[in-house]
C-alpha cells in the first residue's frame, strides 16, 4: 500500500527535491520559532506571544493537511520509447488525472527509475495542477548510459501546501514502462590488421562483400564502396545509390566469445569491462556485416539467425543489450564447447578481463582445429575504483605471454573508454 513520505526520503530526485527540502527547513524553522515563543509566553504571561505561537502551529498543521490531500486520489499514465541507444535522449511523457473535485496546488511527478539504470542529464518534470475531468501532461528527460532491459512502474507524486512549507510524497503504480537500451558503437583504438588473420580477405577495400564471386544482392551505398559495383538500373528506379553485394572468398566467418563468468565484469555504473566489450562488439558487428562477414556468438545466438545484414545487426544489438556476467561457466569451457560447432577456419575472437587458467590450453586446441584466435584483453585495473590484483588481471604479462605462446594474437584494448 502506498504511503505518504517526506521529500527527503525520495531518492534520485532533481531540483524539485531541493525545493522540497528548502520548504521543509522553512517549516522546521517556523515550528521551532513557535515553540520558543510559547516557552517565552508562559513565564511572561503574554497573550500576544501565545496567540502568535498558536497561529504559527495552526499554520503548520493546516499546511501539512493541504500537502497530504494534494497527492491523494491521483492516476498517472506514462508513455515513452521502447528502444534507444546508450547516450540517446529519452523523453518520458506523464499524464496526470485527478479523481476528486478538490482543487490542488502544484504537483511534481518523480519516476522511480531502476537503480541499475545509470542516467545522465536527468531533468525534472514541470509541476502541474490537475483539475477533475481535465488531465494535465508533463514530461522529463534523461540519457541512459548503461545498456540493458529495464522495467519500472512506480512513481511518486510530490505535493506542497500553498505556502510551500511542507512537501509530502505518495507512491503510485502506473502501467509498467519497458525500455531496452542498446549499446552504442565504440570504435577500437587499434588497427584491424587483415594480414594478422582478421579474415577480411577481399573486403578490405570498400564495403562490398567481395568481387568476382557469386552475387548476393543489392543494398544502399555506404561510404567507401567502390563505384564499380553500383547497380545502375536499381539506382535509377529507386532514386538512391545502390551497390551490388558479392559473396566473399575464404575466411569470411567470425565468432565472438565474451567472458561472462560471474565476477568478471569489473567496474561500476556505465564504466565496466563488459559495457566496453559490448560497445566494441556493436561497432565491429556493424562493420563486419557490411563487409560480408558471417558473425556467430556461440551460446548467445538464438535459433532464428537472420541472413540479412540489417536484421542480423539488430539481432546482435538486442542480444548485447541483455547479456550479463552471471554465468558459472568459464570462458575456456565456453570456447571448448563452441569449437566443434564452428565451421573450419572460423576466426575466433575472445574478449576477456580476468585470468582464466584454462584458456591457453583451449586456444592451443582451437589452432589445431584450424581456427585462428584473437584475444582482446580489457585490463580490469582501468575500470575498477579500487586497487585490482595484478595477478587476476588478464593483462598481466605472464598470462598474456602464455596466450601468445598458445598461438593467439593479443590485442590490448584502449584505455580511453569512459574518460
């Protein structure tokens, strides 16, 4: 059951909370002054002081009653987008209805956002005064900075008295708000060296899938495409530049495996190793799909993997929005179970942050399968707010040397994330 509560107990509030606290301080000051006047009035037997003290106490009681009924008998509807990217501005519209004929002072609505949802630029909703039969709309904005699926339903209506001396809040349930925050692409700071086995083959120059092989279809022109592959008939018919796609040659299959073992996501809020990994994969996925490379996420892909690049990219982004480091399985066990399911020659990319002692041996077996392996290392010491043990960091020299000796290409990810 929703209960009235003071504004100081409401968390994650904006400027309206400050106004409420200032009003509360004013109320405390008036209450203290009335008590002091009463204490002086009694020994002095001063009727004037007694009347002044009584008037002040009555004013505070009346203000509290007014603030209390100001947030009773309300109904709220909430509207907002379903899917956004990290860093995009989100606008949540709130419609407030009153179910009584009482006239109310201004009311502020405060959404109770999930604690896991890291936001920036959170703006308060404008105070509104609903009337019976005439709903009033307001809105607030924020920028989500952490990917994920979020749901919330509770919000708090904050009302004050006409003088602004007392601020009280009451929780309400509205229709649940579901928001999916997709990772924003984070470019990698090191070069993707095709000669080192990234498997780009004929797709290095331009974004075409290759040339001289089998035609695959047509798509919109992207920066870097060769004009030799413009499909002029379709371009004239559609009125926009379209290019031909071709199947690539060998080594056009890439698999990504993320370290999702419990305790391997190091950092806080929006700056964690897994957040950085997902941002990099959002970037790589879009780039590689446009280059015609088939992508696989063993253990994460669903049964219905789309063959269309745009749909496949959307599938990957939705998958990246949901994953969390909550598994008991180690990354070495994950790689070991995935190897038999991958086509021969698949380039495997392993993204890790903490040491997994079994990984070097598993990588050695992967190279025996004929699958080149690249290990992207995210040094947890960069993300942790506390000193992180060097021996647990996958970036420590002894462990990275073992990975290289097993046949893996090692890449240390840039330290600029989150700065």
